[in-house]
C-alpha cells in the first residue's frame, strides 16, 4: 500500500468514528481528536444527548472494550467519588419521584415527615441502592467496591497495583489471610515460649 493510500485509510478511520462531546469536554474519542489535530484532519464531533448519569454510563460502556477486570473496575469506582455522588443524587431523585407517584394527600405528608426524621437518624438511608447502582455502572459488584475502598484506605500502594491489573482483589484478600495466619502462628509460638 502506498503512503498516499495509507494516509487516506488513516483519515477515513479517524473520521469514521465520532468524537463525543459533553458539557464542553470530550467523553469519548480523545485519541482520535488528538491524532486528527496532528494530521490536520477535521474530526467528526457529536454532542452527547442525555444527562450526567447517561454520560457516565456511556463512558463506562465505551470503555468496557478495554478488557479491565472486575477488580480494576472496582478500584476505578472507588477513585470516582464525583461520579458516585452523581449516582447517589440520581438514585435519591428517582426514589423521591416514585414515592411522590404512589402517595397522595395527608398520607404523603405524614410519610414525608417520617422520612425526614429517618434521614436525620441515618446517614444515608438508601446506601444499598446507591452501591448497587454504582456497581452496575462500573460492571462489578458491591462487595468488590467495598473491598477496593478498604484496600485503598489500608494500603494505597496495593490499591494502585489492583487498579493497574497487577493484582486482583481476590489475590489481595488471600495475601491478607496468609499474613494473618502467619502472624497468628508466630504469636502462638511466642506465647508458648513465654510459658516455659
């Protein structure tokens, strides 16, 4: 293939797939955008239609092709606190809309007062629904996200290894069990020595 044909092929490839824009930022196609600018080609831009949750799900769905493990997705979810906050707000909004549709009149007012009292007692009454929604968005599960959060708090260096794919959450948990059992054996041995 001649250089001219290769260039034409590249140009068609880079302009075949659009660069998606949302709220002034590129949410998919950053590499295509960069290459097109370097080659002097005008990329095809499409303004993403939908809300924040739709944009988050779109980005995650388009990045599923990157073959990340469930452990890596969990680590990414833990790092994405802003996204989790948006999902929490959306989950709460949907819950309130459903509640408003099913309750009317005085019963609704009484229930609303009761719910407000519960909100003061509980930090986040809808936490399981939020964690489930986050897990679904990141194509992983709630347990992995909770494990990833704990790993990040206890061992940030190991967390980075999980995020990069060097280790899985299961491997980290096995290592922790091994370390704990070794420590327990050592402690028992040392205590037995002290008895004599």
